[in-house]
C-alpha cells in the first residue's frame, strides 16, 4: 500500500491493544489540549485494561485507520449512561490522526465510521471540542455536527483552562 492509498478502517480488538496504546500515548503527548484524558492517566493503564476496553462491545468501541499494517488514527464511541432516559445519547471520543498522515481524509473516514456505527445504537451523537481546535471543529461541522453549548473552563491543561464547544449530530430520521 502506498502512503496515499485509502486507509482501511475497522473496529479495534484486544489484539490491537499495544498499537492502540502506543498511538494514544503519542496523541496525548502531542496534543494534550485535545483530549480529556491525561498522558499520565493513560500511561498508568495496563495493557490488559486496554485490551478489555477494546473488546467491550458495540456501545464502547474504537475504530482504527490502518496504513498497511500501521495504526495511524482512531475514533471512539461510548454510550456513557445506560439509564433509560439517557441511553439514546452517545459520545464521539478520542479522534486522532498521526501527524504524518493528516490532510488525507483519514479523520473524515474515521468519524464517518463512528457515525455509521452510532446510527444503530443512539439518536444523538455528541462530542466536545476545544474552541481553538480549528481542524477538528471544521471536520465535525462538515460532517453535520452543530454546536449546542459551550463549556467554559472544561479542561485544565498545563495551568491553562480550555473552553470546549459542545456539539451534536442528530441521527433521527426526521432531523
Ligand atoms: C482533527 C484531525 C483528527 C483531522 O484529521 P485529518 O485526517 O487531518 O482530517 P481530514 O484530512 O479527514 O480532513 C477532514 C476535514 O477536517 C478539516 N480539517 C482537517 N485539517 C484541517 C486544518 N489543518 N485546518 C482546517 N481544517 C482542517 C477540514 O474541514 C477537512 O475537510 P476538507 O478536506 O473537505 O476541507 C487531526 O488534525 C488531529 O488528529 N488533530 C489532533 C487531535 C485532535 O485535535 N483531535 C480532535 C479532538 S476533539
């Protein structure tokens, strides 16, 4: 596969735990403002915990983009609450493409995979994005997400607060 060939997108499994861990730690080191998790928290998770998460089933899963055999991007889906009144809402999380692979529609393909998956499980797909994160905001907007709120001081990273736009994609047929 050449560097420009379309990536393969598929759900990750426990067998991908090491590659996922390596990419995720690189993402948290490179773009700490973009994620709710910290490098230290993630580094403390054992490979077993990560493998279990990757095998948790369709309501807690991660899609990966592969260039050849290499994992170069991820996007996750979680239903945070199983309560009857909230389980129609899912979260798009952990969207990341390795720096050397950006600008080749991999982020779009990953988020599209999560949207296609989410349609079978939830009515609303929500996410939170730093208001200064222009690439991510643009990516989500082009895929139909709309802002419904603003969380001031949502994250505290290296002593600085980050405000996050709260965005949603309505997947109901009449949206
Ligand atoms: C955001 C991110 C996932 C985009 O991945 P990517 O593979 O480069 O994105 P794509 O090539 O699929 O681009 C899709 C859309 O994203 C937007 N986009 C991507 N890079 C952009 C940039 N540098 N500036 C502005 N918009 C950009 C555009 O709208 C683009 O659509 P277009 O090509 O039709 O104009 C990537 O930049 C990244 O991993 N950033 C660091 C982590 C992060 O911020 N994650 C999001 C957390 S909420």
